[in-house]
């Protein structure tokens, strides 16, 4: 799962994994748990790790995209956001 970090956001660690409940009996915190901006099935990814917004010039088709990968499958994706939501997620 990938989140766009928001000030004071509750991302559900260690209660949720993506949209699924992992430890549903734990207290959720003082604020509601936010939904992830991007979720990938375990058929596609097992350990989404890190990422960055590409600002280089060598790959113009990726400029401004959030590029992230999966540690286990060694696959990579590029996500395009607008001000409020994910517009596309493309495997690269």
C-alpha cells in the first residue's frame, strides 16, 4: 500500500494492511484510519518499499510521477496524482 502522507494522518499501523484488517481488535487511535492511495494485490506485490517523485530529465515520461517498487517481486510502478487522488498506476 502507498499513502500520500498528510499531517496528523492515521494510517492504521499495525491494525491494517491495505484495505484488509490484520489486528482488528486493537484500538484504531484518536482519528479514523485513512484508506491507502494505492493498494496492490499480493499476486502483484508482497513488500512495497519506498519511492520518490521523479524530477529528472532523462526519462521525461516519468517526470512528476511517484516511482515505487516491491522488494520481493522486484517490480516497479509509476503513479500519477492530481491534488486529491491517484490518476494512474502503471507498471514500468
